[in-house]
C-alpha cells in the first residue's frame, strides 16, 4: 500500500510539514506567550511609576499655585507697598503642569499597552496559525496552484500581521524596556527621588513667609521665605522632570521604533537572500 507521504514529492512534503509546525507553535503561543507577558508587565510597572510621578508633580504645582497667588504688604515711610512675590513662580508652575500632563499621557499609553498586548498577541497568533494550517493543507494536497493570487496575498499579509502582533511587537517592547532601564536607571532613580522628595516637603516649603515691610537697598520688596526656598530647588526639579520625560519617551517611542525598523530591515534582507 502506498502511503500519502510517498505520493507527495519530498520537497512539497517538507514544506507542508514546516508550515504545520509553524502553525502549531503559533497556536501554542496564543495560549502561553512569555514575550507578551513580559512586555505587559513592564508596561504595568511604567503605568504605576508614571502615575506616582504625575501625582507628585500635581502636588508641587498646587502648592506653587497657592504661593503664587499670595500677596505681601509692607509699610514704607508715609505709605504702604503691596506686592506678589510669588508671581515669579508662574513660569515654573506652568512648566510643571506641562510635564505632569506628559506623565499622564505616558501612564495612559502604558496602561493601554499593558491591557492590549496580551489579547492582541493571542489574536494575531491564532489568525497566523489558521492561515498557516490552511497553507500546509493546500501544499500537501497539491492545491496551492489553484489558490487565487489575491487570496495568497491576503494570506501572506495575515501571517505577517499575526506574527508581528504575536511575537515582534511584544519582543520589541520587552527589549526596549530592558535596554531603556539599563540606559536610564540611575538618572531615573535620582529624578524620582527629587520629585517625590519635593512633593513630600511641599507643605513645609509653603510655610513661613517673610515678614512684610522689608525692603532691600534697591527699594524692592523682598520675596517671601517660601518662594526663596523653592526657587533654590526649582532648577533641580525642572531638570528631574526633563530626565523623567526623556526616559519614558526613550522606552515607549524611540527604542521600540528603532528596534521595529531593525527587525523589518533584517526580515527584508533575509527574504531577499541578502546577508545584512
């Protein structure tokens, strides 16, 4: 009795087996996908960290708003002088609010990625597995030549998209977070310590305004002690917020895009049979 394996030429049989093995691997990854799990975990951690930084920046910003709107009055010879020394904090307050908005967007994007990476990887793996299984069947039964070109193109597109969702995107984000943490760990830790430390001391900084009526030698009302104490740390705080924004931008946008482009280039080179 002649077996089916003997009826099918060797090359065709090997191709169908390879397609079937790839379909099985992708089907298994739809249920268990360490790459997607790792990428989702990194994004959940980024969401929690970004929300914490957002809350700290909002606390500092709210404290500065109170200080900014406070007025000081002082007596000068036969009259009185009124001033708002806290107005010098307005540019700093606006800048912190913008950076707080950036942290909120980072938390939102990371949260969405943490929720979607797993399900998207499962769906992509399932679609690619189904298409590869059908391709293996058509190759094994010698019906591949009867498939219309449009259907073949759609099938290839479905496999590429499925593999990208199941493997490439999770791998890119997981590797991007690992590389980003390695590149920015020290700077991020210092920046978080500065922001959270200042947020914890915000009520203390807002206390103890200088006594009104004090004039410097140029005839200008001296700023309150609270404003002076904060301005001494303003540069450090702004530098910390810039470092944090740059670190999250690197991990969420720059490195994933660079890695995805690298994967695309190597894939094209491999498909063309050109050594990279």
